[in-house]
């Protein structure tokens, strides 16, 4: 049932769909809906957490076989972009403007920034990237993610959140190249 509810919310957002509307669309009772979560707010949070949990699993699985640090970072951020592209603009707007789901997004954005920082650290330590301050790089990536999260970067650039994450991956990868232009 959570998968079906997620599908409805991800495609249309959650502020315009009532529980009554969900019961009609999913051909079920309110008690069935409320067996997933006792309130609509908790249902929306459950859907949002499920989205990020599944996306994280898919992304980590997709990069697990990539040894090259640059390609791994690029694939990671493109995976984030692909996952975010699964959300309709309405869901994204609802998610970032509703406190409980915005908090879930914030936590996941911070985790993504930490993950990218760890991937950069690995690339520096292995000699694939030039010696940079990975703490600074991690914070810079975190700010970029925050810019995407806030909607400011997508609004200013005309890119969707998913496209913005993909672009961030491309820019980051090219900016991490060694000074001599090579990547070991």
C-alpha cells in the first residue's frame, strides 16, 4: 500500500490529494490508508523517507562496482539527479515547503554531501585527484546541494533538481582533475 500511495504523491504532490481522494484512487478504505500511518502528515513523511531510503540503496548499488574515484563521484551525483527526477515538480515543491518533509530532505541532503566528501577524500588519498582540502570541498558541495534543496539554483538556472545534481557531478569531476590535466 505504501508503494501505491508513494506513486500517487510522487506524481502529483501531496497537498492537493486528500485521504478521501486516495481511497477513491486506490480502491481501498480509510482504515487501509491509516494502517500505513495514523495521520496524513505521518503518511507523507513515510512516503518521503521511503523515497530517500530506496534512492540511497539504488545509488549505492550503482556505484559499488566503479573503482575510478572520478567516475564514482559522477555516477553518484547523476544517481542523485536521476532519483530527484522521479519526483514531480509538485511533489518537490510540497516536500520543501512542508516542515516535516523538508527536514527529511535536509537530513538526506547533508548525508549526500558527506558521502561526496568521503568519495573526494578517497580520490585524493589514492592519488587520482590533486591534493585539495576535502573538508572545504565537502562544504562547497554541501552548499551546492543546499542551493538545489532550497530551490534557488533550479529557479535561477531553469534546471530541475535532478538536472542540477547531474550538472554538479560534471562540474565537480572536471574540477577535481590533476593540475597536469591527467587523472591517474
